[in-house]
């Protein structure tokens, strides 16, 4: 080895050892989150959302977005080691039971009471309740979201005659797809059934409860068989490229797809790009009502947070009505405090906000919540539905057989984890299938 | 088959393999210089018109990208140093000495590949917090070294098998000690092979996301920073292409440098 290479390796070692030792002169807190993860949202969170807090409080916020796996692993590791780096943890409500079970979080009931005592914000009660696990308040509601349908304006001309798109049924949707196919020669309904798409949410939170009245409980009933028969038909008018769609904004923008169902955040880029070309419609209604999922994101305080007071200040800032409107405008997550709902945004977001309101206030609306309580096996829930779909709609296996085998797996999962049925199913622990 | 036909066939095969490797890189590079509105046009052309550095600039200016690139380079450098420092002697021992448990040792090396990092994540993070290695580049380099070692050892073993022991013996008869014979004779001959091991280690460390994500908060490496933002969570196509381009180019340059630097320094050629 010559002197140069030795010097080079030494320099590398020294910088590596020296780098983490540098300390910040001002107070700095760490905000770890599974939300606001896509690159533009990250930049927005740092430069707009958290910048406001930094300027006001004089506290720097290190924003660390992560996927759910590393996010949870890190919080669990810090709880077990008894030494923490994360001050505020923001994620979907389904992740909180797992963290609570390992005693990784502080009870935020007092934080919530202090916030409400300011009298400038009223948290929506349902959302607060979702954070209460075994009488411990695990999170402060932060943001909420849902999934609905975006349609190219050209498609509206083909909507079934005499029917109202704002009160669409699943039969209307099928007929609509068929009309478009006949008129244009192309299958232009689209679903995000790609590897990272959220089609599984459509199955368990939308079409299942709309046809059977339950997400889990009536998985293999006669109503479910009707639903699957319908879904097979729907796929004959659905764009086959749906199997590679993860985010529906792209096929909507290219025009490959005219009618798409997806998460609001994943539709919004299309509306921002061309707000006048698209309309937002409530999800369809089935025989048992218009079911839709409400996704709740919450803010928790890790037990070993090194800066608990600054962390509480950040939570106060993020749930302030004005900040909540900023959040809605920036990333299309909807407010969790009533006082923020009055503010009217503009452009594509306004179209979206109206669609969300129309879906939530429809007379036949039924709110479904993401399943919780499956602990370490949470990741098995959605694939069960997607696999069922693959076997029935793609491989064409007999519906009753597939439902029997998959139903058994679903029931085993709930029995093994002793988990309660997710709403709108009846409260039952463990959840058993009919 | 005539010589000309054979040469044509060879050229065809070389072109095929070359295209297989290069085509995606070229397409990603072209797309990363395309504006967003063009990417969403249907049908879309291959050559950007006009060329635009808008997305790439957004990327470079995004918080932490340059720093993360530096972190990645440091981690990769440390990993290469550690993997060669530990792997080369192990490979030498396996190729030169017959000792009890040699086969078991060889299997045990591969055994470390049997455990998915996902299972080890939480205990590993807990230990690193206790040892003060959490959120340091050295900690990440240790994990990457552990991941790279099996292959580093296997590669170096076969490299040293190819270096005749007679040459070392000759050096020893001329007054070299065992260590000197290794350093002055065996090592220089083995360098191309070690460079290959170094390149492999570099690629592994440069691409590794999981350990880098779990074990760092402030000192993120480039893939930990970028893959989260554009891969799993999804992002518009233009950012994916820009990120892909940004991940590929430094890696290509560095691999070329390692090859050139190590090989020309000692005047040996790879066959």
C-alpha cells in the first residue's frame, strides 16, 4: 500500500467518526413520520409546514420520513433500549396499537385536554376515540384522508342516461365502463392494482361493506358471492394495465384511464396539473349502502423522547386550525379539528374537498375504519383480500371454493391475534365469520 | 463455422449483453432530462425536446441529498476498507492452509446470508443504541461489512488459489518473512481480484437501504434518503427518473475509478 491510499482511508475513518459528533447550537427536535413521505411532500413539510413552527418557536425540526417497517422498528428499539432520539411520531392509526402494546408511547390524554382548553380547536370525537386503546390515549388526531373516484370530464357524456353521478351505484359504474368501451373501443375504468397500489383498500373498505354490510364478518356469505360475480364483470370493462398502476394520477393524466378510484393524495397531482379536466365523485353505493374508508393519521409522543416539552409545542402547532388548512392546501390531508373545515380552498383542491364532503354526507354513507389490533400480523390483512381477488377474477377459480379457503385464513388471523372486527362490522372479539 | 461468422456472432452477443445493461441506464438518463409535461404526453418521444435540468436541479437542492451522497461515499469507503481488511486474510487462510473445521468455516460464512436483516432489525438497533453506534456512519459501515464479508471472502479465496504458492516460497528463500512474502508477492498479484471484491462491496453498500434506514436518523445515506421518497412511497415519474439517474451516475464513476486506480497503479491487467 502506498502513502496516498493509507491517508485516504484514514481521512475516511476520521470524517466518519467526527460527523455525528457535531452538535446543533439551537434546540432541535426529531419528528419521525410515515406520512408526507413522497419527495415533494417532504420538501413541502420542511420548507412550508415546519418552517412556520421553526420561525415561531425558535426550535429546529429534523423531519425524518420513513416507511412503516423501519418507523415502527425504530420506535420499538428505542423503547427497549430505554434511550430515544424521536420526539414526535406521526403515523396511521393502525400502527398505534402495536406501539402501545410495547409501551413505546406516552398517554397523550393530558396533552389533548390542554389543547382543547385553548378553545380555538375542537377535535372530531370519532377520530379521538380511534386513538383510545385500553383507556390509554395513544395519539392526537393529526390529519385524515379518504379514497374516491376521479373522472375525466369527457367520460361524463357516457354516464348512464337518467342517473346522477353524485349518487352513483356499483351498477352505474359497470354500465358507465361498458358505455365508454362501446364509444371509444377502449377499457378506460382504472384501479390501482399494481404492486404498491391501494386496490386492497377498495376490496375490504369499499365494495365488501357496500355489498355485505361488513369488512370481515360476512367475507364468505351469499352477498359476498354476488359481490365477486359483480367484480368479475367490472373487470371486463377495466383497463388491463390496472395491474401495474400504483398511483392513478398518471394514467388519468395520460388519458389511458378516464374513471379511476384511488386515495385523494394519489389523485390530487392530476387535479393540480389540470383542474378543469377532472371531476371528483363519491365512491359508489351497493345494496348495503355507500361504504368508504376514513384514514386517520395521529401524532404520538414516544416514551423516551429527549425533548418532551418542545414535542408538545410541535403538536400544538400542527393541530392549530390555520396549520390544518395549510396542510389541506399543501398535501390534501383533511383537517381533524372542526374549526378548520370552514376555510374554502380553491382550484383542484376545491373540487376534491367538495367530493370528500359529498361522500361523507351522502344519506346512505357508511364509514369504515382500517382494521386494527392485528399486531405483528397487520401486514397479512390486505394481501388476503388481494389474493382472493387474484384467484377469483384473474385465475377464474370457483368463487365459493376460494372464499372458503381464504375465509378460513382470515378467521385464523383474527383468532390468533384475538382482534376485534373493524367498523362497520359489529364489535366482536375475536372477529368470527358468518 | 468460418472465422468471420464466429466473429460476427461474438459481436452480436457482445452487443446484446451491452444493450441489456445499457439500455435501461440510457432510457433513465434521457427521461431525467425530460420535462414533466412531456413525460405525461401520450404518446411520448424518447429524446427530450427541449432538454431540461429542472427535475435534476430540484433533486440536488432537496434537503440532504448532497450530504447523503457524502455519507454514502464514506460508508462505502469504510465498508470496502473493513471488508478487504477482514476478508482478504480470511480468504488467504482458506486458500493456503488446511485446518480442522475448514469446511464448517466455509459453510458458516454463507450461513450469515441465511438471516434476513428484517428479523434482526430491532435487536440490532437496540444493541447499537447501547454501544453508541446508533445513527453513526461507522455503525452502518459495520452492518454493510457483515453483509459483504461472505462474498468478499469467497472472491478472495478463489483469487489466492490462483496465486501460485511457489512464488511466495521463492520470496521466502530470498529472505522474506511470511508476512513480507504475502505483502510483496501474493498481494500485488491478487490485486485485480481484490479490486473485483471491492467493487462488489461498493455496489452492495451503495444500494443497501434497510440497515441504513433503521440505524440512522441524521446521517442518512443516499439510498435511505432517496428510495423512501421515490420508491416505496411513490412519486411522479419525473422524480423517479431523476432519482434513478442520480443513484446510477456516481456509482458508475466510482466503479470506473476503483478499476482504473487499482489496476493501473500496480501495472496489472484483468484477463
